[in-house]
C-alpha cells in the first residue's frame, strides 16, 4: 500500500460492544473456574451443613459472576453513550509510517511500532497499544475487500513481530 487511506466514520454502540465483548472473552476461563468453585461449594454446603462460611463465600462469588455477566454490558453501554470521544466523528488515515486519528476534540499521529498486537474480529480490527488498551478500526469503513486486504498487508509489514490474531465472535 503506497498511498494514504483516509476514512471518516462514527462508532456505533454495536461496534463498541462487539469489540469489548471479544476482549472480555479472554476472561471467560476465570469465570468458568469461579462458577465451578461456586457449584462445588453449594454441594459441600448441602452435604456438610456446618460449613456456613464456605456458603457465604460461594454466595459472594455468585454475586460477582452475576455482576460480570449482567451489569458489565450495561456499564459498557452507558460508558459509550456518555463518552464524547466515542460519539464524535472519527477520521482515520493509514500509510506506511503509521496512522493519524482526528476528531473534533483531538488529533494524534501514531507510528506502527507503537502497536504490539492486532486482533482480527468479524467486525473490526483491534490494534493494541497496551495489554488493556486498543483502538477499534471497524471493517465497514473499508470500501471493499481489496482495500481491507491492503490494510491487512500493511499491518503485517508495518507492525513488528505481530500477526493478525483471529478472534471471531460466535
């Protein structure tokens, strides 16, 4: 890709939620372990009724799991709706040197070496700058498959030691 690609768009709630759900899916194993501990604790409680402290711990873990699966998505939606940055029109420009991001609130240029990992989801590319911080590049902004493939080729050549890690949503 020799020329600069420039795209103007506004994030949708769905794009934000999809990106966050893919990222949070990494924690699914932890939740499964907690759910197993809760189930075992309930069995132990009913088998040995004297173990009330274990039941209280299990109840607490169940509340935490409920919060993770029910309350977190609601908090994410509210966070998206209240953020002026997420609601603002975005202008992304990509070239061999890096990417530029402009909104009515800010403008920044990032070199490709700033990113260390890229996830390819069904709806977007997640460009990680830190373990828990990433930029969302929606796939819908590309004008066609050829432009999307050019972007992927740019990612492969420009970001050192990274692969497009497929993280499809089910």
